[in-house]
């Protein structure tokens, strides 16, 4: 039983090297880590340092060398090692000043079903598109309600003037004051509705996480999270526009809404235009980008036609520069090319 307990097992090590490691020194640092593994009696049988690994953006800053680091070189090592020598390996890793994070886990290969991965990606995209369409419809409905309320307030004010038989005085009629209050209440309700719809979009993160879990064969560290910042800002801007329209009609200035509208148009990445909600992109910006799942789709991919993009990119390079990643289909075709 003692000999059996000490039999070598399969392990997976993930390391993140400091981003300031020079390109010409990177291979030397990787050789040093592999030397740690073999030095404690391990037998290395696989090293992953290309897509999806390599240099990647961290999900949050990591304090290293007296400052916050936002990038790192990811590498995955798979090897066999006696369980009693794992502590010796970790001791060597802790002394490496170029490592900002590492983790050692037991590992067993898990087969990946390409169809399941594609289905999870499609489900995530469909959920994001549905949430975006619902938010657009809610914003349009809020604008219609505000316009109707404004028309009602104008009619009430005109009727009050006619009954009094004189020009509108400096004191606002009671009916007009009540109508204006209804306009503001309707606009504020539109803002609340849009914020709830944005919160519902967070559910799409779970679907995206399922797709990423099928692709992963071990534990991931500080990887780029799936975010819905762009859609939420657009929802808030649309609702704020409805509020501004209602308050302007009632004679009230809303500088905060104007500032929100100005900020909403400043977040388009370089080499991209904002999607118009129809599911189509301009001919010179054919790459569809989904801000919720942080994935991009090229023409010809299985989920391209059903994707309603938040951004349309001119090239895949522009999409990746903005932090968007290829789908499983895109990555497989890039590798084959």
C-alpha cells in the first residue's frame, strides 16, 4: 500500500510570468520552469503556451514588484510526479521572482465534444441577442409613453388657458403641474426598467462560462471575464434620453442626462462601429463582436447570421485588439490555416 500511494500521478501546473520578461528571455524562463519539474523527478509530457494561452489580459490587477500588473504570459505544463515531491516543486516555484502566479492540480484528460462547445456558444449568443432586443424595445416604448404624456400635458394647459380667458400666467396651472409630474414619473420608470433588463443580461455570463468550461482541461487563473459593460451603458443612455426628452418638454434642464449621452458615444473601440440592432454589419466592417460574451464571428461561421452585434469590426485583428476572442470555430479554422 505504501508503494502504491507513492506511485507517480499526473499533474497540471499553470504559471503566469511577469509581462516585463523580454521576448528573447521568455524561452529561457520557460526552460527554467521545466527544469524545476524534471529536477524533482517529474516527467514532462505536454506544454501549452500558444492559443488560447500565451500573453493575455488579467481579469484584475495583481500586485507584483511594487506595482499593479495587468498582463502576463500563461503556460500550462502537464507531467507525472510522485505525490511526495509536489512540495519540493512548489518550493522552487516560490523562489522564482519572474512568476507572479502559479497553481498545481491533479489532472486527468477530459474529452471535448466540439458539438457541445458550439451549442453552448450559440446559446450564449442567442441569450445576449434576446436581452439586447428586449432592451431596445423597452427604450422605444419609454419614448412613446413620454411623448404621449407630454401631448396630454400640453392639451391640459391649453384647456386651462381657454377657461381662464387670459394668457398663461407665471404660475403654472395645477393640471399642467400634475401632467408634468406624470411625464417625469414615466421617464423614471423607463430608467428602472432598462436597469432591470441590464441585470437580466448577467444570466448570459453563466451560459458563456459553460462554453469555456468545456474547452478548459484544467483550472484557469485570472482569465479575462465575460462582461456586459457596453450593453448596460447603451441601455442607460437610451433610458436617459427618454428622461431628458420628457424633462425638456416640461421646461426642466437635465445636464446629467446630456453628459450620459456624450459618454455613451465615446466607448466604440478603434477599427469598429456600433451595431444598429438589426443583426447586419457594414460591408467594410464585416466582423461581428458581442460585448457580453467577448467573442467575435467572421462571415461563414455557424452562428454568424443569428448574431446581433454590439460592434462591427473591420478586421479580426481589430476585434482582438479590443479584447474580443475567437469562438471555437474561429480558433479551429485559424489553426488549420
